[in-house]
């Protein structure tokens, strides 16, 4: 079972989805749970099936004190770079919470201060803490729904299946049909961005 949280404060977990994609937004979520809550089936979103994520999404939303999901779109990713865009998405999600947290638990190893609220970055936090895992599930679920929606106008890129990730079919479609308004133009589209400077 995942740990509930790091402190006795009002604590938000935050995570993002879509950082490694070639198309579409990077999406972040923030979740604040009651201190005594336990949802046994919650886990890192990558370890769950789509059906499991969809079911858990509803439970997370109904049992949380506050939650928020926000996109940063591809044009902003191109301006900011993917790391800064990921942090901005998490900031936007935290900003839209109906209750501001007293502490923030962040998945990963990079973050920038949000409103002077103390935070801690946790490597693989989505497999260690319940509220971070919940945020990863919401971010992944909402982003997948968005990619399925835009797939309807761009079926040749198979976003209903690959969700914008660099699969073989996706790359082949880019080679054959070119890029769309949803592609991240700053990306090589055939290699990953890794080390980037914080803003």
C-alpha cells in the first residue's frame, strides 16, 4: 500500500503526463486527500490499465478534498521547453485547487517554488505516495481523453492509440503526412529532449 503523505500538513500531490510525447499538451494534476483516506487500488498510472484509471479517476475526484487538472499546450511547450512547460502545468493545477496546500509533494526531481509553499521532489513518487499516484492517474486520464478527441480530425496519426507518444506508426505518419497544429515543433520528433535548464 502506498504512503498517504509526507507531513501532517494539508498536502497536495502533483504529477504530469505527456512529457515524452511528440504531439498534444503536457497535462498536470494536483490532489489533496483527507489525511485518513486510503484507496488500495491507487498506483502509478503507468502500472494500471485504461479501464482501471478511468474507474479510479471517479473515485479520486469524489474522495479528494480538492483536485485540479490543467493542460499546457504544444505552442507553449515550444516557447518554454518541455521541462518548464511541465512545471508550469503543475503550477497551473496547484493554482486552480479550491484549497491551497501547506505542503507540496512533487513527482520527479525538478520543480520551481510555488507561492512560497514548501515542497519536496520525490523520484518515482507516483509509486510511493497515494496523492502523487492519484495526480498521475488524473493527469493521464484527462490527457488521454483529449488526445482521443483530437484524433477524430487527425486519424492518420493514431492518437487514439499512441496518445501522441513516439511509436513507430506515429513517426511513420509524420514522415508521410508532415506535422499538424498539435505537434511540438521544437521537438526533433525523432529524438527525446532530456537535460533542459529551468526558467
